[in-house]
């Protein structure tokens, strides 16, 4: 097997026509089966994704096997061709809107997921802040669009014929596209504020979404990301939580 990438808690291999994502021993089996189930549900809607193949164990560690999509990630292409950034961002947003145009009634609900994440942040956010965020979340509209939940250029593969595929469905939910856009914005902003703003302009324009709605979601998802990311991003994320008025 040929190694594709190594991350903190996993190694991704290519094995012929298959992509094998091997998680380390700390990964609960339920998370791996959940990612596989999300992928299967999303793939059945017709969105371009790798095909699910199997969940298995490799030397005692859980592994998710999917088909391998030959091509480059949009992150690699953006790095290699800075002059084409605008063109890639357009394709990136168009594909995200295509994803949001699908529904998958059995996917986890976005509001349930973020409520749970906010409630778990007892060591980072005080009760007042958590309550404010929960109230904001509660006030957001109930929508049922397929949302990737970690939509960034490293999770978009541009196949050799130019078709886009989205991988990495561990965080998928059904809910509001504006919430999904808030996550993408924050992921861009971690490395480039300028690219993040460009992305947001495009998303709001193409989807006819008011920026204020995405900004409200940012406070909610920034808080939730606190429970997921390694701590180097905490300060950055906390500034987006931005609920000082209520303390
Ligand atoms: N089916 C696939 N075909 C080709 N390349 C893939 C495929 N799935 C993943 N990759 C490559 O492997 C990389 C990592 O895979 P993936 O995004 O699923 O894991 P991850 O980012 O480490 O997961 P997470 O974001 O959940 O921590 C991708 O950025 C992409 O380069
Ligand atoms: Mg990824």
C-alpha cells in the first residue's frame, strides 16, 4: 500500500483502486462506522463522492475503505496555481451549492449536533456563554440541506477529467447551508483572512444568502470547533464566539 497522507490520528493509503483510511487505536468503532454510513447516505443522493467499500480492521486498527479518485485535491491545485485562485474558488462554491441542493432525511440533524457540542464545552466556555450560543442556535431556521461539515479545499478532489468529488464525510449533517459556509469560512480564515473573505463574498452572492446569517452561524460553529481542533486555534476561534455583550 502506498501512503497518501499521515495526520495526527490516522494514515491514508492507496491500495490499487481503493483508498484505505486507517485510524489509530483511540478512534471509537462507532465514529468509523458513522463516517461510513454518512458516506453511504450522501453517495445515494447522487452527490459526487468516492464509493463506500468496507469497514475493516488493519492490525487491530479500524479502517474505512472507499474507491480511490485519481486526481489532485483543490488545496494542491490552489497552492500550485495562485493565479487561478478565483477560478478555483468559483468551482469550490458551485460544488458546495450542488451538495446543499440535495437532501438525505436520515442524516444527523445539524442543530442536534451543534447543541451537543456546545453543551460539552464546560471547560472552555462558561454557562452564560454556552446558554447564549444555545439560544442563538435554537433561533436559527430548521433546514434539511446536505451539509459536508468540513468543506475545505483538501476535501475536494479534482478528478483527471475535471469532475469534482467530495471526500471526508465524518462531519456531515442535514441543516442550513449558511452554517456549512460559516465552517468553510473559518477553515479558510485559519490560514488566510483574504481568501476567507473572497470565499464568503462568492458563497453569499451565488446562494443569495445575507452575510449576517453566516456571521451568526460563525459564533456557533467557532465554539463547536473548539471541542474538535487541537488547541493552537483556540484563541482565533474564541474571538469568533464573540458573546461578550452577555457576560
Ligand atoms: N477517495 C479518495 N481518492 C483519492 N484521494 C483521497 C480519497 N479520500 C481521501 N483522499 C486524500 O486523502 C486526504 C485525507 O483524506 P480525508 O480528507 O478523508 O482525511 P482527513 O482530512 O485526515 O480526515 P478528517 O478531516 O476527518 O480529520 C485527502 O485530503 C485527499 O488528498
Ligand atoms: Mg480531509
